[in-house]
């Protein structure tokens, strides 16, 4: 396989699925690809750039959200799609948070803007994007950290984060569609 940014990101994602962020080093990735670590830097100048590219790849898995009769239903769909994308990769919430902080494109912004525009709330799109993205990444971090802790200590009680996610989303989106004065 010829080394390219795509192949490096593909291999980084595979490594993350196997070992999580703690097991993802440029040296380990280079060994996996059968090259010297310096060869990786021709395609990704730093681990930060690599993780930003991984974050963009994770965010690119965000599926389309169906148009609904209310903005809160559409925002729930966007939140659920983001949660699926972020929690679908070990340490995905941390990686996406890092990527967004480093300037990765957040497709949630476009999805929220489209939903808000459809429902006459375009002026609230930026704030709702920040709210929804922050909530999903924050709870995703908690969920993935809990998973990692349970791996180290199986006696730690399990937590079903699905109902917590739904309850938080309900509380956060209550009244979003209501008119504001």
C-alpha cells in the first residue's frame, strides 16, 4: 500500500479501534504501516494534524437527519447522529473535541443551520450548534471515560448513558421551538 494521508488516517482509525487514544502514537502507527516514523510526517506534519484529520473523518460519518415538523425533533436527530459518530470510535469524543479546537469543520453547524432555517429560527443556529455539539461531546467524554474505567475495574457499576443522553437532550431542547420575545 502506498503511503498517503488517507492511508495514514485509515490506519490511525484502525489503531484507535484496537488500542484507543492511549495506544495511538506516531511510532506505533509507523510500525503498523511498516515505515519509519519520519515517513509519516510527509503526509501529516504532526500528531495534532493527524488527530484533526481523524476527527474530520469521524464527523464525516454523521448521517443525514430527516426533515421533521418541528425544529426540536430535527435537533434531536442531529444530536443522536453526532453521538453515534463520536461514540462509535474509542475516545472519539476526546478526538473530536481536539479536532474542533484545532479547526476541524463541524458538519453539525450546517445541519443545525438548515433545520433552524426551515423552522424560521436561522438567528439561533450558531448558539444551538454550540449547545448541541458541547452537550454531545461532553456526555460522550463521560461515557467513554466510564467505559475505560470499567475496563480497568469491572466492579465499577455500569451506567446506561442512552437514557441520560435523552433526558439531557429533552431538558436542553425544551422550549427551543417556542417563540422568543
